[in-house]
C-alpha cells in the first residue's frame, strides 16, 4: 500500500463518518439512577419525573450506554 495515497483516503473515510454522525437523530435522556431509556420527545411523559437535567445525545450514543426506547413513545 502506498502510504502517500492511503492517508488522504483514510482522512476522507473518517471525515465522512463524522459528518454522518453529526446529522444523526437526537434523542433525550435522563441521567437519574433508574433511567434506562431514551426519548425522541423532550416533553415525553417518561421524562416528566426526571430528577436530573435532560441531556440531548445521538441515538447511537444512547444505545452505546445501554438505553432502550421509552415505552411511552409511539
Ligand atoms: Zn419517552
């Protein structure tokens, strides 16, 4: 493999991956002790008794930390 060609190619792949992540779906999570869900709506019933700040994260970030979709969402 020619390293001079390989590096710009790698950069392109990485930067396109980052831009895809940037337009990813945003979800909302609560960081209270019993919170295990993520929410599409910030005003969801499942977030109404959240004891902490409501955090905006991407869908993949929410899944990475083991969150599953809230039962109130349609
Ligand atoms: Zn919800």
